[in-house]
């Protein structure tokens, strides 16, 4: 996936195994990983340190929603994908047009979706 090479990807995911699979898939296509952040506070700190080119957000982070991260990314013009077990119906208002990956998803689905966002 040529468009993903050297892209900075923020990964916001609180499940360690899922985060490792996402990291592996993204590293394989040449991305630079920011995170993974496991909390909203951690993700916001990473964004403040340097903007990603694109992001992958788990919607539910240990009982808190990643909506503040989505808001911060949207305000800065950073495209993102929401990865969730809740499907598109679980998206917060205002984010109905954001691409959704339903968990569990194949890592190849993730890289294809991110590649499309970077087009």
C-alpha cells in the first residue's frame, strides 16, 4: 500500500492483543505508529506532541468513549477510522460519515480502509 508508507498513524485501542495486531499490520505497510494510546488522555497528549496523518480509534476505551479524540482529530483535519464492535449505529452524532470497521476485522481490511483515506 504505497500511500501508507511513511504515514504517521495514531492507534487508539485499549485491548492489547488488538493493538498489537494493528501495529503489526501497519508496520508491514511502512507506517510509523503513534501509540497505541489506551485512554483518551493519552491519545490527546500524543496529538498535542505531533499530528498524525490518519488515525484508528476504538470507540470504547475501558468504559470511556473516544469521542474527545475524534473531536480533536476532526478539528485539526485529520481523517480517522472508527474500529468498534458496535458498528455504525454506535457512532456519536456528527460522525455518521466516518468509516467504520466492525470488530473483529481482518488487518488487511484496516490497511485498505486507511489507504483509501490517504488517497
